[in-house]
């Protein structure tokens, strides 16, 4: 096991181990009690001795209860604290992976955390910590008689061997089942997200059959693993009973031949049962233990990679942007080489300027916007905001000064106000800031026309709204608070004429307030507002400058033939 998470939970484990020592010492008391009753009380017929032993056992049993309850509470507290921490880290890692459009097969999932919680809250962790006491108990059996000790040793080796065999038979299959289950869950989510397309285009039965077939294979694999584990558990259960029979028979033979007393016979049989109990518990919960072992490495990586928040808070930026020799490569499935999405991009913007980015589809416009936002990290070059690399900002700090509308708008289930305020907690909403953002975006009147105004519930992902309404509310969300840099990717793709007018007015307001804005668009109307225009082609800058400079450059490039000016004009129009 790696040491990061172990280091984080060592305090709980040390305290629990101390209580485990007390529990295992106290558990010897019933054995001593039986030994005394059989070898002292019965031969002497002493009621006083029996009474004292009963009182002693009452005290011991009360102490055992307290120790075991405290130990279980320690593990429950550990499961809660560690699980809460990992829940946040796992969701944060999932958000980062989705934002970066990266597929990480080894990324920890909520199911991994559930497995870890169940392990720490159940008997598995207790059995694991009690396992070393097996050797202590077997050693005590040797003290009573070497024959009984040999039987105890052989019994321990037998059950440990069954446990190892169970691990070898199920480990790989459990790992495969876990990976397939993750893929099946992803397929389920994909079908759900595309429910409209699946229904309209008649793919309902096709995808239902595909998912049901995959689920059937998964269930068969899970059943096979469960059957193997159950078979080994039943074998172990029968083996334990056979071991006790053999132990009792050997003890009786020793008593008959005056090599031991009746008390020793009963005490050693009972002691061996307690010694083998942790092995039996581990054998019974081996599937859970294997899942935890596999999840542990993923969770440990998650713990190890948790990013620390920068200790130095950078000052509020003015919005000056500098892009220096920026390049970004994307891996291609089935190939060792990556594909260049951006190559050697360089330009600068002063605070308060509006940059309009145009170009053909797949020319790298959205990729550039994600790099400006700090969502993706460049393979080469740097994006600077007020002279500081955007990677020096934490997402939380930079987000206060950054507005962003992606090409595919996603809203959260809840009210319009919660979406604009970027916070689902209504008690934390600043009404004045929410209305100001809506007015900045020119959507205040549009929101008031909704059934419940700012408190209108928009449903999951804003399904109750039209595409234009979703884009308008996403723009208001981008302008909430104190943004100094606003990045808009196709903000007018679903807008009608009134929506276009509101967007133009919003961009005018941003310029008047000294807020830097970068807009990706395929519509020519926004070019009239631009301080700078950037034309992209195949991941490179084709032209950058003022609107007049870019238009002049394109006209000059199109002069050789009469057909080319028209084509160039159409390109900007499409952009």
C-alpha cells in the first residue's frame, strides 16, 4: 500500500490498535474462566470461588463491551472523516477531468469511496487488525500441550491457505467486474443524456437491448465471483467445524490418558475458535476486501494529487491578456503521436478591449478559449493575466474575476437566481448582484417574464427553457460579481434578433466598464464592436489586428482574382 492515506489515518489506526490489544487480552478471560470452573470449582465444589469468578467475568464482559463499542466508534468516525474528504476530492477530480475532456480509467469513483466506508464501518477492518493475534493464541495452545498446538498450527495454515486460494481465484475477476461496471454505468449515463435523440430517431429498443445485454454479462460475471467466494466460505466454515471436532477429540484423548485436564480440553478448543475467527471473517468478506484493495490505489492517487491552494492571493486583475508561443496537442486514439490543435499562438490585449475570434470549424477557436480560461494546460507557451501565468491562480480565486459561456451551455437544476449567482444555497444569494448581472446581460426583463421570475425552477440542465433563454441566463451568470475577463464561445448561436441586440448592448457595457472580452463567433454582426479581430486557420493565427487591418489584409490577399474576394468575404461572414 502507498503511504499517503495511511499517513492521514495513522492516528485513528493507532488508537484503534490500542483498543484492539485491550479487546484481545480481555477475550482471554472466558477461556481462563472455563479453565478455573472445570479444574477448580467442580473438583472443590466451592460456591464462593464460583461466585468470585462470576463477578470477575461480569466486570470483564462490561469492559469488553466498552472497548469494542469505542473501537467501532473510532472506525465509524474514520470512515466518515476520510469518506467526506475523499468525496470532495473525487468530485473535484471528476470536474477537472470532464472540463479538460480527458478520459482517466483509473480515476476514483463514488463506488470506491462507498467500498472504503463499508470496509472501515464493518467487521473487515477489525478482523484485519485482529489477525496477528492468531499467532498469540496458537502460542498459548502450545503452552497447554504441544499436540494441541500442532493441531492449532495446522488449522491456521489450512484456513490461511483457503484465504490465499480465494484471493487468487477471484482477484482478477473482481478487478474485471469493477472495470466493466464502471463502463456500464457510463453507458447508462450516455443513454440518459441522449434520451431525446434516442426517442425521436427510433433508437429506443436498440439501446435498451445493448444496455440489457451488457448488464446481463456484468451480472453473470458478478454471480461467478460471488459463487466462488461463497464456495470457499462454506468450505472454510465446514473446515472450522471439523477443526473443533478434531481439537475436542484430541483433548479428550489427552484427558483419558491423564496428559491434560477437562478444563484444558474445553479451554483450548474455545481458544482455537477465537484464534481462527478473524481468518473466517476475512474469508467471508474477501470480495469486499479485494474491492477495497483495488480502490485503495485509486483513492491514494486521488489523495496524493490533491492540489494545494496557492498561499499567496494575487491582486484583482485589470484584465490585460498576453499569449506567448502557445501550443496545444491532443492525443489521437490508436496512435502514438498527438495532433496539434494550436501552434505558436501569440497576441496581446489591453484591459477593456474586445477581441472577436473567427475562423472555420475545427480551426482551434474553442480550444484557445479554454486555454485562456485556464481549463486546459498548454503543451508549450503561456497565457498571462496581468503578467501572471493563469496556472498561478486557483480556480476559486480566478473564477471571481472570470466570466465564461461555453459553446454547449449547461445550467444546473434549480432556480434562475441560483444559476446566475453560481451558488445553489439561497441563503448565500446577493439579490442586488444577481439583478445587476441580469441587467448587464440585458436579460432582466426576460427573467421577469418567466412564471416565477428569478425563482423559476428551470429543471435539470435548464430543460424548461429554450436554447436562447439558456444562453441568455448563461451570459448573466458569466457577468455575475466582478468579472475582469469574459470569454464567450458562440454566445449568439441560439439567439434571435432581440437576443442579438441584447448581446451587443451587453458587450458595449463591458467595454465601457473596462472589462476585457473575448468572443468566438460565426456571425459577422459582432465584428463591428471589435477592438481586435483574430482569424484562425488550422490551429494557427491567419491574421490579427484591428477590424480595419484584418479587412484590409483579407482584401489584399483576395486581389489576384475576382472570385477570391467573394470567397474571403463569405469566410468572414461564416465566421
